[in-house]
């Protein structure tokens, strides 16, 4: 495993068990609090960050580097690969008031669900908004408390065939027009490629794509209170209609109703699509996969907007880091979280795991942009991203979106009926 040399903004080390309880206290109104201070000598904390994949790999290396630098120990707690099962395991552990895990890697849709179990980091992170994207900070904020610090980010990108469409479309209508007017006699497959695909199977990816369509049109799914549904509106109607009409017209191929991320990536790499909505991870694969037929013929852009020169509103992806209120070593855990947030650590995550940094200054770092040319485009996408609803009722909210949007895409419900049913289901689930 490669050696990682990092600089960390560590808290001043002080003694005393009571110091580890500092993170529970709230600051005087309008005053900034000093960071909680870690006890000296070896302290062991436990970090939960999945079990496989790039997130786990860089987490493990980061833990080893932090341990080497500070003399503290950190155990990486492994869990199931399923996001649903990981959430259930975290809920069970925290509901039992267990101190077994100090720091949790938190999916971007979890703060509203688990936030009551995490300490408020806002009093100790003055200036965090200036260093991070506002959307990332908002995603980890619940009832005015910063319950989860941004760790790594993600946002949707538009992949397009620049050999057929030299300039990326700025709006959805421009994209559809490009598909109709472009010379699409592909030399790759011998067949005319389909226009566009995203993720439309009935799973979380569908919620992501529907939320992007609705948010881009100026709508929202749930209001900022986390419980009031807001999909029975003209804006939400316009957003979902664009997707439904895409399927009806054939601009979105019928088989895309089964697409998750990988099916769309494979279709694009095979030259079967002009446009694809997907995450940044596709970039390196499309450039390096032996089976990719578009290595030198694709470009990247922000998602199409709704006019006015503003890009589309991507759904926010990524993970946050949160500290359990039941941790017996909150100050040491905070020291580790600050380590994750440092520029050097973030740079390591990008270069070793192709994870998108949360520190905005890194998006113009010449070393990084030379290796990962999509970073400046991704910066625009994250800057215009909208978090999925931050709500304690998220599992029921996303189910309402998926069930009804999927029915509309298949032609089983009209757009109006789907949104009315979605509104009712969210209201029932949230009590809003």
C-alpha cells in the first residue's frame, strides 16, 4: 500500500476525559467555539466506511496515514456492500446507543435520517462554507446543525459524442434537437445511435434522474422543512413530462427503462448512445476500457439546463463524515474528520480513488486537472447541484418518487396522476 504523507490541522492536545465531551456542548449565541481537543497518548476509534470499492480503499489508507501521524489507532469497521443494509445496520447500532463506532461514512441521503444521532460540528468548523460547495454543506445540515461534514462529492455529468455533436447542448430541448439534426451514421456500430439515456430502472438512480428533471425545471420534491411535499406543481409537471415525452418519442430508447449506471455506461462505450447522464467515474473507464469504442470521441459537459444560461441541476452524490453522539472519544474522532478535510488528504483521495474533492480550491489544481480533465466541468455541476430531500422520511419519499415516476415512464399513469399520487404518498409518509 502506498505511503501517504499528509499535513493535518490537528486540535491542540489536552488531557482530561471531560474534554472529549466538549463536542456535545453548544456555543454561546453568535460566538465561535474552539475545536474539541483530543486526549494525549494512544486512543482507539472505530470508523465505518463500507467494505469494498474505492471509498473503502482510500478510507483504509487514510486511516493508516492518520494513525501513523498521530499515534492514535483507528479500526475500519466493515459492513455489507448494500447501501440499504448499511443504513439499517447504522440505524440499529445508533438506536441501541452503542459506542462501538465513532465516525460514520454517511451517504448524502442519510443526514436527515440519522442526523439526530450525530454531534453538531458547526460550532467548531468556522468558515466551512467558504472552503466547501454550499450544496455539500446544506446536505449535511439538519435543523441548523452541521451533523455531517462533506468528505467526497459527486454530481451528474453529460457524456456526449463530440465526433457527431461537436458542441454540448445547453438545454434539454437543444439536446433533443441535436439528436434529430445530427449526422448520426455512426462508423462505430454501423447503426444510428439512440439519443439519450440516464438511470431509469426502479431504484435510487431513478429518484436521482427524476429529481434532476424536476429541480432543473424550477421545482422541488419536498420543501425545506423535510416533510411538506411539493411535487404537484407546474414545475414538477414540466420536469417529469420531459422524461415521459423522451420515452414516448423514442429519444430515450425503450431498453433504458432497465438501465442503472453500468448498463448506460456500457451502451455509451459501445457507441449506442449520443448522450448519457452518469457520474464522473465513467470518464476513466470510457477512456481506458479495452471494450470502449469511444475512447477518443466523447466529451463531457454539465447536465442540460432549462434556459437562461444556467446548467441543469444535478442531484448531489458522495459521502459525508459524521461523529456519533455516543462516541467515547469525540475529540479524537473530530481530529480524524479534520484530517479527512485537509487539502492534502483530499488530493490523495482524488489521485488514488478518483473521488471528487469537497475542497473547492482543488478543482483548479493543475496537477489534478491534468490527470482528471473532467474536474472543471464537475465543479460547475456540483456548484449547481441540489441535494435530494434532507428528511427523516427519506426511504418513504424516494419510494414514492420511484413508484409513481416509473409508472409514468411506462405509460401506466399520466404525468398529472403520477405527481398527484406522489404528492399523496409523500404526505402520508411524512405527516406533511
